[in-house]
C-alpha cells in the first residue's frame, strides 16, 4: 500500500496526493492470494535503470502508478516513460498518479526521453502520459515530438504509445497517428457500468470510437486496449466489452487484476482466479483478437517488447492464410 500524502517539492509541507480521496473512508484490504507474487527490485541492472531515469529527469508510470512488476521490468532495463509531468487532471478511482493542476510542459522532455531510450538500449519502448485536459490538444503534439525524437536517436526502436482519450480535443488524435507509432494503445480500464464510479472523467463509447478512428486513419497500425478485473464487473460485461473492441478492429487485449494503491482508492471486490483469466484469454482469441494477455499480473506495458514480436508474427500468419 502506498501513502496518499506527498511532500510538496522544496517546501516540506504534506499535501494530499489525491485531494479528492483524502476524506474518503478507508476500506478493509483483502490479503492477496498465493498466485499474486512479484519480484523485488534491487539488482545492479535495476539500480542502473533507476539512475538513467533520474539523471534525465524523467517520470515513469512504473513508479507513479505503483506497478507490481517494476522489479522484474527494471531488472531488464524496461521502463515505461510517462510524459507531460507527474500530475493528472483526472481523478480516476483506481489510479495512483498524483491529481491536481499540472505544470507547464517541459520542452526538453522529448529529447530527454530519447536519450534515456538510447542509453537503456531499448528495442521496444512504451510511452504513456498523464491526462492533460488543460492543454488545447491534450498533449498530442508533445506525443508526436517525443516519437520523432526517439526515431532520430534510435531508428530501430519500435514505439508503443498509451494515450489519454483526448476527450473534446478536436484533431488531437490525427496528430498522434501521423507521428507513426508502431502500436497505439488506449485502455478502457473497466466495463461501462463502472465508469461513473471508477473512471468518471471518461466516456466509454468515446474510447471505443477513438480506437476505431485510429484504424480508419491508418489500417496498418496495431491497436491495443486493456482492462482491470476485480472491480465488481460481471463476466458477461467483460465479454460484451470484448465484442465492442473487436467492432473497432482492436488487435491486442490485455486483462489484469486490479490492485488498490491505498485504502482510499476503489476497493478490490474480489481476486479473479488464474483459471478465470485463462477462460477470458480463450474466449478473446475466439472472438478474433490477434494477441491476448490475461493473467493476474498483466499490465499494459508488461512484456511489451516480446508481445510486439508476437503481434507482428500473428498478423503475418493471418495474412499468409487469407
């Protein structure tokens, strides 16, 4: 569990990391089942990764979101960069990223991200961001500049982006797609019946349409989306969500167990068993996804490089048999 209080940089004064959650009643925490076990950090490569991130003044979703896989990923020099700062304009009930009024964009950030990608020697990189509803384009141009900077320094590195929904940001999506990332990921996070309580700033069918629009603009671009389970969703709702994603021609689906960052975040309603995850995987493949990752510890960027290779191979196999 992480704290919901931070220290304001340079002031020493505590402040809520999530002001909208500060007065919520704390819920009881269920003990994690035996099948949820993660590798701790601390290896020399882990420390080297952390130093590269630090010296380039970068933010990673691995740290900010409290990802359970950080020990494993950073020990392989796999870090997911989070651009546009560490403060989000949304207040999702599941998320550990700080909420509030963000600072101005750092014009040097795209180049700093590119330098870090080069130093880490990444063959595949995942770039995500906070929501920036305060910006006219939601940060679309910043995404494009970051992609361009990585291409210039590491032309052989494949790039996966995990974007916000760019809600009410006309033409933002087109800017990002024109930058030609290899994979466009936008997570639905949960089933539509949970949006009001879990993802109140978003709109389910807008997110579906966003993913569909990517394919309309560039049919060759891989698209990807993911959800968490254990938030009170019904099985038939997950299956309908799969159909909605397939109607948008989404290629890759990830499903993972929700783990509450603190006692004031949304409560884990239950721990979904490995057998249930396997069932979801089997059904998703039957519905036509090129690739599915459904395990308790699945996260959007976990094993992203290996998954991208599988995704390309799956498309090639499909085209060869068409």
